[in-house]
């Protein structure tokens, strides 16, 4: 769908902007919400996070905005360098982009992107949120990574396929079709 490098970067930016916020919410509220409220003896997740002074990352508690910023930067760089180019190549190995219906080809790209990005981002999250206060053990890191992949993959697959990518493609078409129409007038 993006036609040039600028459009690819904007598409990645829009995708990561929505995705990171979704994953931070999912991770804090859905996956860890009950643990946070139990440990901090609160009734809401945001109260629990505020009571403990933020979210634990790299050995200290940091505000949620810092979590979003760090994950955004990492996800954007990985999406631009690995996710987008390699998912297109993987989808092209299975389907011919010229002969395949665009919806099927876009679905293949989404699936390939999730298959690449989920394990990579889960590994980075396993490092960022590793409980360093207990010391470091490579097997604990690998176990945490596998756990995160198991939690994140279904969410990543279904949210990207049925919500995030259709939303981003609609927004992208609205922006760039309008821009193209204004240029041609």
C-alpha cells in the first residue's frame, strides 16, 4: 500500500503508535493487572502503579510515559529495519503480489510481521522487565521470553489482523489519497 520510502515510514509510525499503546495497556491491565492490584493492595491498576512509583523497568520504577516512549522507539526501529522489509519478502515467497488478491496478500504480510516482531519485541521486553533484583540467570530470561511470547502472540495476531491494521490502512488511505488528490488538482 505505501508507495515510497516516506509513506513506508509514515505507515510504520502510525502502526507502532497504535500498537505500543495497545500493548502497554494489554501488558499492564490484562496480563499483570491482578498481580499489581494484589501486591499493592489497591482496587485499580493505575492506583497500584502510582502506589509503587511507576512500572518496573531495568531495575527501577519509571512512569508509564517512559515505558511507552522506550517501547515506541524500539518497536519503530525494529519495524522499519526488520518487520516491514522482511514480512513483505516472506509473504512474496508464498504469494505473488501481482496475482494474489490484495486482501490475501496484506493478510500474509500482517501474519509475517507478527511472526517476526512478536518474538523480537517479547525478547526485548524480557530484558527490559527482567527482575534484576533477584540477580541474573539466562534460564530465567529465556523462560520469561517464552512466557511473553505465549501471552503476546495471540493478542498480537488478532489485534493486528482484525483491528490495528484495518484501522491504520483506513487512516493511511484517507491521508495519502487526499494528499494525492490535492497534488493532482
